[in-house]
C-alpha cells in the first residue's frame, strides 16, 4: 500500500470499487454540496469533486471536498492544470492532505473556450502527466517539484483520466503507458457507450501488462433522454455514442427513456465486470 | 516571421484624430511579407485617412516612410530629418518596431497601427498560422518538428488530450490537433518509440518565466 486511502484498500483487496461524482455548486451555499453528497452515502467508495468542470466557475474542489469529508464521506479531489501553476497545485495538495483528503485526480481540464469565462488565460504550467509525476514525487520522495524537502509529505492516492475513444485510437494505450510511467495509481475513463471499442482498448492494456500496474475504473454515464444522447454524440469532444444506442433510446416513450438509460448502464456494467483489467466503475451522473 | 494584422480603420482614425500632421511608418520586413504594414499597406492606409479627414474638412497632413527594418536602430535613425514635422508617428511595424521608434524619439507619441499576432508561417496564399511561442528551449527534436507549445491549445508536452477528434483540436475544428500532427510525423519518421518518453515539466525561465529576455553575444557585442 502506498497510502492510507480507503479507495486504495478496496482496489488492492481485489473488490470492484465504485466512485461517483459531485459537482460543486455555482455559488457559496454549502448545503448544496451536502444535499448532493448525501445522495451518494453508502453507495460509493469515493466521491470525485470536480474542479471548475467544463471551465465554468464553481465552488473550489478543495472546499467542497472538506464539506464532504466532514459528512463522513470519502472525497476525491480533482485538479486541473488549466487553472493553477505548480506552486498553487502543490499547496492545494498539501492543504487537501492536511484535511484528510487522500485521493486525487490530475487532469488537464476543458479549455476555457467551452465555459463561462472564454476570455480567461489558461495556465498549463504542467500537463496532466507532469502533474501526476509531481504528486508522486511529493509522496514517494518527499520532495517538492522544485527539489526541496517537504516537511510532512502528502500521501495521495493518485488518479488520472483516460479517454479510449479520442483520436488517434492507436495512441490511447501508449498515452496510458505514459501516465503509468509517471506513477499514476488509478484511472477513471471517459463515459463508455461504445463497449466494443473499450474492450479493444482494454485488450491493448492487458497485452502490455498495464492492468497490473494501474487500477482502471470504467466510466459510466446514464443517458436521460434521446436528446442527451444526441448531444453527447455531436457536441461533446472525444465522446463515442454508437447509433444503435441512440436508436434504442429513441425507441422507447419519452417518459421511459431515463429508465432505459439506467438499464443500458446496468447491462454495460455487467458486461464490463467480465473484462480483464477492469477494477471498478466510475459513475458520472450528469445533471 | 512575426505576423500582424492592421487595426480597424475606425480605431486608427480615432487614434490620430487630434493630430494635424502624422508620420506613417511602414517596415520592409515581416509585416511586408504578411501584407500588414509594408509600403503598399502604408499607401492604402494613408489614402484612407486622408480621404476621411478631407471629408470632415479637417486639415490633415501625412508623410509616408517605409524603413528597411523598424526594429533596428540603424534604420530608425533615418527618421531624424522627418520626425520634428510630425505631431505623432503611426507605425505599421510589429510591436518591436513601434517600441524602437518610441525609444529613439523620447518626446514623440508613437501609435501602433497593427495588432502584432504571433510567430508563424504562411500556410497558403493569404493564410498565416502560429508555429513558435519562443519558449527559449526548443523541443522540436522530440516532437517530430511540430511545436506542442505553440500549436496545442493546452500546450501539452505529453498530449494528446481526450478531446482530439479526427485530427482536429477540441477547441475548434479549424485547428489541427498538434499531437495528431506530432504522432503522424513520428510514425512517418519511424520514431514512434519517442512518443513514450515522458517530457518533463518545462523550465519556463528560458521563456517568459524569468521576465523580459535578452541575448548577449559577447563575440559581437560592442
Ligand atoms: S519548442 Fe519552443 S522554441 Fe521550439 S518551436 Fe516550440 S515554442 Fe518555439
Ligand atoms: S485536441 Fe490536440 S491540440 Fe487540442 S488541446 Fe487536445 S491535444 Fe492539444
């Protein structure tokens, strides 16, 4: 074990882990965080708390993580390299760990172009792979990125994202290998709708033995309606929604579409449970 | 080259509206090549301004000069006989040229007539695209000759991100994904193993990280 993280314990034990997410509110109301997180109590092993997701300003991930921690749940701090340089990221990691938050996810983040502050400058002092490397070094070597010693290193269980559906497909296993090389402990994938393609990607992972070095949590998002399915297909970069899926959800009456979406997720989960290398599920319920 | 685009005519009219005599300066280097501020553009802007102020019935004189290189003190010196007769200088050079004229003539207002954009190359007739961000420590040798800093929208040194779609960047389908280009080049060169070498965090001090930069060549400096 590299950390004291409950998520790590579960994954090491070989049980399927389940994570989900809680997007902080677009305001300063702590009860909004509590309401949402409460829904996840008893259902998940860790709660991802997004970091200015889709480049829209929200309550900071760390503050919402602290609220969730105080509720007795297990938060997972997401951190994008878009909004912070290496100083700010490291101080955030120290702060999070001081509050008992010991899981995190290093991401590059959506481009500001997609959000509500398109005029903002992106930072990208580091990329997500360099961020993983930095947090690993803080934990395993007790050193800051700049090389100085840390007085009380943070023992973070370090995650990153992977999108098996983005292009070029032939690079997607190699990019994961780079994250493993940087020291990532677990991966949460993009929402899986094209299960065949995902399985092909997992084969590549298993062929290289990467599944023995990193825990892969398969990303699941229930479709709520045919409208959402079409939007995901056409508007969200790097999302792969097969036509059959759209056809299937379009084939049921509107009031039953959400239920059908959940049914499809359960089928996907059942199928993926048998895929070698899948260590758990990351369920992203989009509001 | 350094690329630039002329500011909108209304902005330029506004910026010189309190002047009676202006010196309109072009530059024969980059801005000539990218058709933003060479001799030809100086002549066009000059007539547009004269026409405007003539219509308004306002006295307005303009003198056109295009220097060989406006970022070079040696050529800027050529302005000495002309500078006093102008209330202000309107420069069509890049930001470097504007500043060189301002540095030389301390009591003269120098106004920019173009927006300086980026270091780029010509893609085809009339199209220029960004290529280099001047990071001061070139990594093109590792990336198949395609710059991840200037050409990836997130300046990822270990891309591509999860938004790369059919060779295009998630930010805009008109932008090629730099990491797709890098991968294609590495493949063509038989250097795909390079891809899996993690590029470490960049030392931005060679770029803008340590403040304004200077090159001093002891062998040449006087
Ligand atoms: S790596 Fe740096 S110097 Fe080389 S092209 Fe890119 S920005 Fe310019
Ligand atoms: S799509 Fe390609 S160019 Fe655009 S941000 Fe991602 S890696 Fe960079």
